């Protein structure tokens, strides 16, 4: 589908009228490759409400919206320079176009439509190439496609030692602490439980010497805003596992049209010997099909723990789209140097 006859408006997410939000939702729902909550209008609105400069390029053909491209500016300087990044920044696990099938918009034209000089990104899924956009520096992503009849057994039964060890940990926890109790989507005391998850997640970052993605106040506000969402394209999901009266582990993620994005897991470090994170994951797997969720998306990253609960891999890309302006060339040089230092 030619991109020659396209025009666009750049809007604030809060200024999208109900018809535009419905059009965005319809495009996202109709394409399985776009089933990520991070690509939804609801996520973009939550990021803006948390205090971030977010914009959406709404692309039109013959007067009808045919694509949505959300982005954000990290500072006033970046906004003036036309230098943008993904909505949510470090808090986003997917980036790209939500567009009509068959539509292709080369990055240079997309930048022109969005009135940008540069767009620097990671987490561009391989399926975005169908829309004419691409990146470089590939990264592995992992997913779990669930058997609706026996989701946990089909996946783990071949891993005899892993399965037996998990069952042993569950028995020990029940013997020492009390019966296991799992809440797949807990609403009672939701704010307090989410606060505890945030506190424990930040402690986990500190103990493992990992950059704290929740250090900025807006990121914590964002999680609370997302926890209130209940749209088919973006719903906050808070899961909690207890043994008796003891908290074992929690997870906050987002769902989108049958996909649960595995996002913010945390466990009680004082009860590590019971493998609480693993026990939580197993119960989430069992609970997904009855809730209409048949995919668990682990996001970017390849590790033994993710591999044990994954059966499909895909590729993410990072990169930078730019035009030939002086501002874009300076930005590209800076980003290239940054990536080389991080390699």
C-alpha cells in the first residue's frame, strides 16, 4: 500500500477524541502482531498522565486514520530539537507503528509526518518490518504459547528435575509456612500491594547492581495509573502468592487481547529457599487459559530462567531513524558513541 498520499496530525494523547481511540483500538485488535499493551492508546495516555511529554502522530489516508505512531520527549530541549524516543522510555517493552495491514511508511517519511528529526529506540519487534520500518542491533525476545488444556504440564513435564524441584519447594513452603494461596488478579488492598511491589523491586535492583528503572517519581506514578486500567488493549494485572500469612511473591503486568506481558516480578528475599518466584510463575501459567490468556510475553532478554518457561523466540531491534538535519546528525553521533560504550 503506497505511502505517497498520506498526511498526518500530531496530537497530545489526552486530545484524542473517542473516535480516534476506537480507531486505534480496532487496528491493534485486528493484527495479532500488535497485541502488546505498550502499543495501545491507553498506555500512551497513562504515560502522559504520569508527567511525560507524549505525542501521537495520527496518519490519515483519504480522510480516515490508518496509522498511529506514539512517541515522547525526554526533556524540553529534546522537544525543541525534534528528538524523540519510545513512549514510556525504560518503562516500555514494545515500540512502533500501529497501522492498517499492508501500509508501509519508510522511516524518513514517518519522521516527516511526525515532525521529528530523530527517533531513537529499542524494543522494535521484527514484525514491524511489515510496516516498512526496521532497526539494527538485534536482541532475543522470548514468549510462552500456552496449551489451553494442560498449560503447565505440557511445558514442564519433559523437564523432570525442574518439575520435581518445583514440587518439592511447594511442599516445603506449605509445611513450614502454611497453605499456598494465589490471587491471579488481586484488587483488595491493590494500592498498598503495588507500593510493596515497587519497594521490593527497587531493593532487588540495588542488591543485584541493576539500574533502577523506578528511580524517577513518574515511573512509580505510571504503575499506579496502569493498575487502574481495565481496557481489552491494556489492563493492569496484579498477582500475589502467599504461604499461610506469609507473602512469597508478586507480579505486576499488563494484558492485551489474550497476551499477558510478564513485566514486574518480585519475591520475598527472606524466603528464597522456597523458590517463590518460580512458584508464582507456575501458578500464573495455570491461571492464564481460564482467564482467556494464551500467551505470556517475557519481553527482551535471554536467560536460563526465561528459557524454562518459554517455547518461542522472536527478535527485537534497537536503532535510530534520522533525517539529514544538523540536529539529527549530532544526535546520531552521540547515540552511536553511547551504544559502543555500552557494548
